C-alpha cells in the first residue's frame, strides 16, 4: 500500500478524535456555566431536550452518513449528492423532532411546560433540522479528506458559540439553553457550508429527481437499519439500569459509559477513516483494511490499559462515590474496547465490500446480545451490565470478521476482478 494512502487514513482518524475531544471539552465547559447560571428545573428540561437532539440527528441521517463516506469521493455529481442528502436529512430532522415532541408531551409530565410555549417548540424543531444537516457535513469532510474542518467547525466554533451565548440568555430560562445549543449547531453548519463551497469547490444543488441519492437508496436504507440496531442498546440500557438499580447506580453507569465512549472514539474514527479512504479512486483496499486493523489494535490496547489502571483516579474527578461505585464497571468497559475495535473494523469493511445484509446482521446480533444479557443480569452487580455491553461488541465483531473471511475466500476461489463482485 502507498504511504500516501496510509497517511490520509491516519490523518483522518487523528482529526476525528481531535473533533470528539474538542466537542467534549467545550461541552463540559458549557454545562458547567449552565449549571451555575440557570435554575435546576430549567437545566433538567433543557438537558432532556438537548440529549434528545443528539440522538435525533443520528436517526435523521437515514443512512446518508455511510452513503456519503462510501460514494461521495468517486462521484461525478458531488454537489448534487451533497445537496440531495442535505435536503433529505433536514426534512427527516424536522419529522423526527416532531415525532419526539408528540411522544414526549404525551408520556412525560415534566415536559408539559412546552405546551404553553410554542416558540420553544419551534426552536427545538429548528434545532433538530440544523443539527441533522450539520452532522451530515461531518461525513462530507471525512469523505473528501478534509476532516480538519470538523475540528474547526464542530469542535471549536460550535462550542465557543454555545459557551458565549448561554450567559446572555439566562432570562429565557430553558429556551436560553436550547437556543444556545441551536446557535452552536447553526454556526457550525454555516461555516461548514462555506468551507464546502470555497475550500472543496462544491456547488451544493438539488439536480434532477433521479440522481445521486436515489441511486444509492438501498445502500442508505441498509446502513440506516444497521444504525438503528446499534443505537437501540444506547437508548434501552440506561432505562433498564435506572429501573432495576435506581438513580444512583444509573448515574455511575452514565459516567462510566461517557468515559468509555471517549475511549471507543479511537476505533470508530479509524473505522470511518478506512471507509472513506477505501472509497477513493484506485485505493489499495486490502492493504488499507489490514493497516486499519493494526491501527485500531495499537491505539485501543494501550488506551484501554491506561483507562483500567487510572480508572479510580479518573472517576474521582466526579466525586469519591463515583470512584467507589463505578470503578469495576469502567474497567470492564475499558477492556471491552478490544471488542469495540473488532466490531467497528468489521462493520466498516463490510460496508466497503457492499456486504449489506451481513452488516445489518452484525448490528442486529450486537443489539440482541447486549440488551439480552443486560436483562439477564438485571438483578446482578452493575459490573455485569458492562460485561453485557462488552460481550455484545465482541460477539458481533467476531461474526463480522467471519463474514469478511468467507467473502475473501470466495474471491480467491472464483477469481473476482474486484472486491465488490464477491458481495
């Protein structure tokens, strides 16, 4: 494989991790300011709404993230593909935001305050649209080897806008917090669109009815179904934990998982990077796949080991009770980083080879194993919930690796001229 291809793979992964770190850092500062400036009731409602935005914008992608990573670089209609994808995702953001509000207002008495504030409802819906569109631009930059723009737009600018706006909007209460978050998304989206036009040279437009996005609809829907399977444990397990273990244990779980998620970002960044790099014209795909596996292994093992050794110290930053209550859980989740790396590698390689059904099955198995074991261990120590989570990644990752091995055997046996022909 060329050193240039591996250099792009490494650069994209590093910038993706840097974006995640910058986003986490500015987000921490934002919530510290909000917690001190706003009332607890305002913060509680706003936290619920902003957390929902984070999930909804992924739901609204409709698989366009994978489609963008896989096909944008080689497309002769880049501007049309981006324009159509943005339109679809923005509309989906509006719909998913509306559905969430209907469900939340029906079943959550705490959010009933929204019924008397139509402006807050409109603000939430607009934020859902902007957040969804902004998230899609992240994958545009990764696909076209410009992941450094994500650091600037999402890691820095968005956070600084939120931090600056929050103290100025205290009089608006809950609306002030949601508006600050929305302004951060809007600033990042505006800058991203500007960079897409000026630095990438893409003229974003809709084009004809059946072009770009329509041609890849099957791929998008398959990727979307797989993402929903992957998101389900993230939404279901916290509910299971709080129901069977109580609020205090749920807090320990949330903090440990948040720390582990930062650790897992390493593998996920490499996974997205290898999918984007392998989609470049003339890319040395087999060599990229091998290098990505080694890069994940060499990054996740040391990072996981450090997290295990420093778990008590890290958790003590949140309070002594977290160090006592979540230490074993965090250690199990950190060891599980190996499974995360395997699953991330496998699912992205399956996408590279257009093995859509196996990719969906891998994510379905992850969902079933993780949620199933969590329910089986519902009355056991919280550490077993971490074991369930880690087991889901490991089992599904091993299944994905088996699918890839079978695919490569078929390719060697039948002499396919391209990787996709063996799918």
